[in-house]
C-alpha cells in the first residue's frame, strides 16, 4: 500500500523560487503557506506549464487547486442542409 502524503517545500527551494521570475513547479499536492506568498510559479498540469501567482488568499490551499487539468469540451453546432428545389 502506498501512502500519499503532502509534499512540503523546503526553505532552500522557496528562496530559490522567490529570486526567479518564473520557475517550473511539479508538486501540485504542496500546500501553500505564508512564506510562499508573492511567488510566481509555472505549475505543470499534465500537458504544459500554467503560470500562477501565489497571493495571501491562497494560504492553506494546495497548489493544484488553482490549475485545472481537464480540457473543456466544446461541441460545434451542426449546420442545417438546405433542400434543393426541383
């Protein structure tokens, strides 16, 4: 049995991320704490990296909650065929 525990960011990495403009970030299960505010990350959603700015309102949530992994389905409307006149 594999236990999935939340991954916490060490302070060394956090200081590294704060210096860079954007940094690639893979840990969607990492909770956001007070030290992580005002940091800009590019979070991996399974396909590409989505830019995310961490603010005070996001504290105690996880990083993955703000980046969607699902693609929105949009169905195209079918065009009606015109009947030919004889």
